[in-house]
């Protein structure tokens, strides 16, 4: 499984075959990092992935997009175990949940389809704003939890959804989804047929230029969990490939708690992996985070938090 030795996968966005290796971890190192987070995966969840010796993070030489071998993406067995073994994996407090619901309400939208809806927190927020709620989720345990709260959930792929649903959804949300999939362009294109004439696609992904750049060895930012890393400029190439335009884009605020937890975790992970560490000691990190909070710096770093987002629409 994986790209053959000596071959690099093409860029997910521009399809260029020219890429450079930015970082490398062994698969055993990735599993070690997950164990630090309290998660031990079974052989069933990992499939043939442990046979991979090294995992490379690539950067496209043409457009700068960062990606991994797409064949390393986790499947529904992987996410089923992650849901079971990591309480709080589907967070109710993600900013995109309420942001998308407000956007839909402001534009008079009636329906939302949340692709990869997890346990349905985004749909809860949308229902509170008066929308009819629909989700799409392949992890059976998460899908059942969402259905239990009264949302309609499809357990199929986008391209498999019945044609009766074409043009039915005013807002299609891809919350923390595109970084998990081997072909993000295809995902967005498959959403277009389901959009109503006035429809909008909402995207939120972790930011490669935000707080996560201070923690390069975060297990969840590597395969089999994530297979790409995104910058705001990547939204423009994505929208062009899909024949869409960006209505709005931005990023989450960087909070002091994120500064502290990210820097401390990076220090710990560097020690575990025997990677060079040239940062602050724990006392200095806590002092930095305290200063950041007390001086209101989050109002300056308004788009340097965990995630970035955009809203895409058809060309008028």
C-alpha cells in the first residue's frame, strides 16, 4: 500500500508531479504519538498501513500545496475506533458550526447538508437557526448518534446520493473534512450537483500557517488522519479547479490557551521522538501565554488560530 519507492504522488490541487519532501516520520513514530494521546489502534483499524516504513510530507514545487501519499488516508474502521477511543473527538465548540449557521440564516437558507457530520453538532447549531438538517457520515456509531437527535443522515458517499437530492441544499458544509480525503477537488465537485441554484459550499480546514505550524509532529496532522495541509491561498486554486468563486474567507482567532498547549505539546513530542528542540522551556511558555492573554493579542492575531475557512458559490 502507498506510493511505490522512488515515486511521489501528484499534487492534489494542481496535479503537478514535481514535489519536495518537507518532513518525514516513520509509521511507528506516528503510532507512538497517538499512544501519547491515549489512543492505541487495532490491526483492523490500521489495515496494511504498518507495512509503510516512512511517511513523507510533500510540498508541490508549482503551487506550494502540502500533502501526503493519498493512499495513506484512514478508512471508516480507523475513524470508528478513533470515535470510540478518543472522547471529545467530535467537538461541539468548533467555530465553524455557529459561523455556518449564522451565514445560512443571514442569507435566508432553508436546508443544510453537513458532509462528514460526525455526531451532528454542526447540525444542532443549524437547526437552532431554523434550517432543515441533513448529514452525511460513514462512521456508523457517529451517524447513529446524529440520527438519535432527529437529524436525517445519509451513510453513503457524495457521488452515491440519489439523484432526487440534486439541487436541494442551500448550504453544504465541509467542516474539517478536506484534509482527510485523497481527492478534495472531486469532493467539492460532487457537492455542486447537490447545491440549490443559490447554494453555497462552506469549507473549514486546519491552517498550515496558523498555530499548528508550531507543532509539526502532531499525530492528528499526519496520516492516516490527515493527508493534506491547507493555506488560504489554496482555496483560490481549489475554487478555480471547481469553477466556483470565493464569497468570503478568513481564519479563527489565536487564543492564549492554544499558544500554551501547542508549544508545550511540541516540546514533549520533540523529546519523545528525539527531535531537535530549540524553543522555550515550560515556564517561559506559560509566561508567554499569560502575556498573550493579558494584552489582548488575540484581537491582533485574528486568523492565526487552528483553522481557516471559506464560502464558495457558483459564478454568476
